C-alpha cells in the first residue's frame, strides 16, 4: 500500500486516541508522510467521534471525505454504519460488536437499527465483526479493545508483524506491553 | 528528528524555541493544548488566567518587563480580550508578544462561527495563518521576530483542523534572547488622548511597512502550475485545494492574512485566466481583491457557513466526486451528553420539574438544554446567565423572580460571572444564581481555575472561596448543597426562589471524570420490582435504558450516583455490592 486513509470511529470516551497514536507512529517510521486529525471538546462527551489517519508520499488534507476511506475501524457497530458513506466501494470495515445506545434510543424516540452486521456486509464492503471486548479480556484487560482492532487491521497491511509489535512496545507503557501484544495477536489472527 | 505533532503542540514548541518566558491563557477549544503543552517546559512560566482579557494584559506587563510572552484563546475569547488588543496595537511591545487565536469553522465546540481575521484588521495588528504543524512552529518563531522588528503584537490564527491535526515537524533548540532592561516610556505606554493621538499615525505607517514585508518576505508565495485557474488561499483551505488540484493549477498561498500583499495579488491575478479565492468563513480576502479592482470569484461558489473539505471544493469547481454508500436504515444521531454520574444532571432535573426559566452559560452544563432534560432557555456567551437573569427579572418583576435562575459553572463564574453578580447586588434584583461548582474547568478537558486551589502544573495555589466572595459582593443568602441529593436540592431551590432578596446556590460536587473522585459500586435493576414506568428515564442518563419494558443499567457506565434510585417509586434500583462484602 503506497497511500491510504483510515477512519477510527466510536463513541466519545472509548479510547480511540491510542489507536491513532500507534498508527501514526508506525506509518511515520515506515517512511510515509502522515496526518492524523482528531476532535476534542464538546463532541467528546459521549458523542459520535472520528479520527482520520492519512498516509502517503505527501498528504495534503488532514481529513478524509465521503467515499475516500480504505478502512473504517469502529469501536461500536452503529458508528460503522453512520460513517459508511465515507468508505471506498472496495473498502474494509473492522468493527467491534459492542452496542452503545445513543440518547434518542435511550429515551425511546428512535430505534437502534437491527441486524447491522448483515446490512454492512450487504452494502458490498468487506467486514470483520469481532467481539473485541471478550478478546481484550482474554488478553488481560478490557481496555485493550483498541489494540485488538489494530491487530485485525494489521492483517491487511504489507508491513511485517514485528514492526507493529515494535510500535506497540514504543507507544504503550511498559507494564501494559504484554497485554497489548497478546490483544494484537488475538485481533490479527481473528477468523471472521 | 522528524515526529508527528499536534498543531497546538507545535505551537507550544514554537514558543519554547523562540524563547518565550511568560504564558497566560484561558482555556477554550480548540486552543487549549497550546498552553497545556507550553506548561510542560520548565523554562516557560505558564498560568491559567481567570479570563482572556486578564491573560492578554499579563502578556503586556511581561513584555514591558522585557521577556517574550504569549496568550492563547479561542475565537470568542478574543472578543473578551479585544479591549487590551486594540490599544496594545497603539503601544506596541517592548519584548515580543504573540497572541494565539483558534477559530472553529463548523462549530465543533463553539457557540458561533466568527472569523477572527476581522479583529486583526480592526485592531491593525498583523496576523499569520499556518496550514500545518510544521508551519505553525515556524510561524510562531517568525511572529516574535516580526513583533519586535515592527513593534506590534502579532496574532497567529489557528483553526480546528490545524490545531487538532498531527503532521510532521522537525524541532530545533531553544534560543532565548536576554531579558531587555525595563525602560519607562510614558509617551508610548500611557495611552491617554494626548499620547494616543501621536501613536495612531505611527500605527498606520507600521501597517504600510508590514505590507511591504508581506510582499517580499516569502511568507506569501506563488506556486506556479496551470494558468487556467489561479486560487488564492490559506490555512486548511490550502490543503484541501492541494488535495483536489495537486500541482495542476496556480496557487497564491498566503501565510500572512493581515495586511494583505496587494502587489503580489495583482501580479498573480495577471498570470491566470480565472481567479478564485478559497477561504473558509467570511469573504475577507475576496473583498480585498475586489477592492483592488480585480475581478475574482469566491463566495459565489463556496459557502460562508461551515467548514470546507476536499469534496466540497471539488464539487464547487464542477469536478465529479465519488461518494460512498449509505444504509437504508435511519441512523439515530449521537449528540454529546452529560456523562453518567455528572453532578449537573440532578440540578437540571430539578429545574425542569419546577418549570424554571433557566438562563444558561458556557460549559458542559449547556448540555442541560438537550432532551430529555431540556432545562435551558438561553445560552449566549461566558457570564451571560448571571446578567441576563437580572434583566429578565427587571422586565418580569415578581412573575420572573419566583421562577427564573441564572446557572453558571465555577470557572465561567470566575471568568465573567462575577461582574453580573455585582450588578445584581448593586441594582438589587431578586434574582437566583446557581453556581455549579464541580471543582474543575470541565468542558475543555479539566483545567484548574482560581477556585480549585491548584495551578496549571497541579501544584497548590491560591484558592478563592466562592461563598465568601459572593457574600463580600453583597449577597446575604449563599447556600451550598449537594446536587446528588434531589430532595434537598429541590427544597433549597424552592426556598431561594421564594426569598425576597438575591441568592446564590452553590451546587458542589466534583466532576465525575476527575481521577481522584471515588465512585460507589454500580446499581442494578430488580426486574421483579420495576414496573417500566420510565420515571428514571427523565434524567437522560446514558447508563440507563429500557430493555423489554424494564429499566436496565449498564454497569460499565454507572458510577452509583443514585440519582435514578431517588426517582424510582418502586425501589427497583439496588446496589451491586463488591465481592467479598
């Protein structure tokens, strides 16, 4: 892959920052120009949040627009559906199965859409749906959901596995390295 | 070494490398991280000031004291600091002053979409505008040189997409100029009419000199490409234009947006067949180009409202764009909400229950306006809740006084709520003000303020006693309550609304997200007792939902604040006890 666009989507507070930090660090070391765009402030308070990671020989725009994403990495499946129109026709979705009801659903004004997994697949996108929370707990911490997702994402890159592991070692605090390495493996070797 | 760096962190790095010694700011998205990152350098004295006006005046004092200084703020913060800015333009500087202002096109986290370039023009102060992190670092250093060479404060304008994007930078060493000796200069620094009259023509001359610099310094540059289309642009718009057109068109890329380089614009216009200005928000460059008698396009193609993107620009230029697919299902919106355990929730529930007219303010608690609480009647700007409830009551008399409140956070009260309270105390309205004291500045990501007892580095600092302050201002009825206790809060609210004099209710409970806050174990619902009446749903807690006709608590979100438990008539909520207890 000579260039690419990765969107990391989720609900404010789910911890997508580590995922984008890891990707940015790795892609820069691989010799790419990289831009990572985040949203801070009010929308972080339980709202829908998105981080854009772009890499290539030279990256201009800091954001990914509709129809431009090669990958959507999603912490919550409704968010994958929300941002679907940003995916390229041949793009990949790597998503957690977790469902978090948004306020209109909580108060009963709207319904949480049903069978999202099937509908995402029917859209023509390649979709990996993983119960990341269970995998993360298996690795040793519920907080490792982000690295499980990154593990699966790594499967689609021609960057050697040891480079990913190296990036985890350099970014994650030392006492959590082993948990995160295991979470990465569980994600990477996930069979959909 | 090449590294990825957030725009705001690159700004702070620029301050460090330029030898900045004093930083004073008020937090505001998307500017906050500039000051937070600067505070990590031991060589720079950093502080959170009570508001932007104070912060800017601190930089002026520091400049007189002979060191390079900085203040940072969001676009609306510059309105608060406009008073010192417009006259600091006249005094100029002793040591360099850089002012960081971050606009928020698209209003990701703001109450309006104002374009701070208007302030630069009106204050006659130069403004630089970087287009990525590397330029941010470079421009901040350049801004100090300009400030001292031209004897002026310099504005460096960020926007959300530059401030909150990481791109590649290369850092270098700090070069700190020696502190300049203080020089008393009444004619230059005491702006009374006789002196200011002499300064004004000097400022006009300075703008002319800056214009010459902007033509020749290389900060504004022509990137030659195809001559069919020529685009004048800056900031993140430049990046979108590059994304769409690459090198296929000609670009005049502006790094300085005030004053504008007339000669360069004329030269560029003469080289291209079709001239288009691509700028977010107001048509400032476009109107300037037209004022030079040059034909150009801009807002006839592109919107004034909202932020741009590559697709938006491509579509405006008549290019085909590929948009992706959507599902047929309606995707419910996911707006920001008050967190589980937020101490503000019980306050807004009680205000809604009592059908109060609520004058709101700026902070997390503006979310009290969101359904199902919907307990807010207006939000304008920092501090307006306190002033507006007074005006409302002067208009409504007893009809307003018994049911209206102004509601404001601790940090916002220190920022600009105190003056409104002084007005209530002085001009005697029977108003009720609620201060939501959650021991932190919440919305911008937990900054300390004068009421928390800690400074920007987390070290112990002066602490203003809110109760004593309100009493000293002439408010005799000052009550402190715990907003988790709904009955007590309801009692206090009714009592203070009924009182025949002004009152302040301090609803005190730390933000649930603060690391030191110890939470109770989560609650669960006894489905045998739950009747599905939905009383607990009226508080809009993200941890509670209805599943198969019964309330259900998400125990990963619940922090055991027990507000829902107090609403339940059937004792359905039960605490999950810790294992082993």
